[in-house]
C-alpha cells in the first residue's frame, strides 16, 4: 500500500497549480484589458508574416490549456516518479516564460520575446523528453501527461518560427537572397522535417497533429491569393504529415498488440 505523498511532493503539486493559474490569468488579461491597449491578435497584425497562420489556428491554445488543466488535476498519479521534481521545475519555468512572453509581446519588446520563447521551447523540450522516457504510463497518464506536453511543445516549435519572422519584419528584413514566398516555404519545410525527426525519434505521432493544424492555417490564409505557392507547399506538406501520422500510429498500435 502506498503511503501518503511527502510534504515536498504536495508542495510541488500546489505550486504547479498556481503556476498554471498565473499563466492562464496573464493570457486572459492580455485580451480582456487588453495589456498595453491591444490584444495579441492585433499585435500580430502589425508584423504581417506569411508564415503566421490564419487567426482561427490559434484556437489550439484552448486545447493546450484544457489539457494542462487536466495535467494539474492528474499530476498526483506521477508525483512519486523519480523525475517529478525536475519536471515540476521545468513546468514552473515554462509558466513564467509563457507569462513573460505575453508581457514582452504586448509591450513590443520583440527581441526579448524571441529570447523568452526560446526559454519556453527549451523547458518544453525537457518536459517532453522526461514524460516520453516513461514507458509505464496508463491511458489516463498518456492523455493528460504525455499529450499536453506533446501538443504544447509542437505548437511552440511553430510559434518560435513565427516569432522570429515577426522580428525580421520589424527590422524590415525581406529575406535576403530569398523572396518572402521562398523564405516561407523554406520555413514550413523546416518545421515539417523537424516534426518528422521528433516523431521518428520519440514515436509520438500526436506531434504531427499540431503541425498539420498549423500548415492548414497557412494554407487557408494563402489559398487563392498571390501567395498560392505557399498554399500549395503547405497543402503538400500537411498531406505528407497526415500520411505519416497514420503510418506511425498504425505501427505503434500494432506494436502494442504484438
């Protein structure tokens, strides 16, 4: 019979809850107030990057935050894992970075926002690796521990490219030897290749779902416009990732049955 969780474990669980509450509050205030007079979407419109997907795509944040709420509810099921303390520290850092990014973005400290998002990306990568190294997860833990940080990590991989693109636009960099269209297609290709590498390395096909959603947002924004080449590239890439998703998913399920 398992004993009661230690004081340290209970404290970590409580701080995790409050860290997420801080993140949700800052993100809500960013659009309710809004912070510095403009909501997050209006600020994005100031730096119109071709890589930034259509506005509806950002609804994925609702899914990510709902999954994170699920995580803090079920976190007690992994609280006795040897990596829980380290995981919690990275979780706190991710929450602080997320909240700090909102403030940097809304006050248009664009270079700082990229640095902060890099910290967020690194902390999510560490959490992603920790939870996917655990092969003893139940179905509940896979859904509310592995899946939230798979989706979150995947989305920030996309978001940091969009963030860097916004910074480049702010300094009026036009792509150097590459046209904006070719630059955008190159970036979508890099994001797709990164996704393939991560899924192949960690066998987490759910990572593809986020990239497919982001590419669909780019396709929707560029389709039937002067940027049709971007739409065509995004459609081709999301189709490839969709096929690979089923290939990896089928292979994973078959492996479980054997």
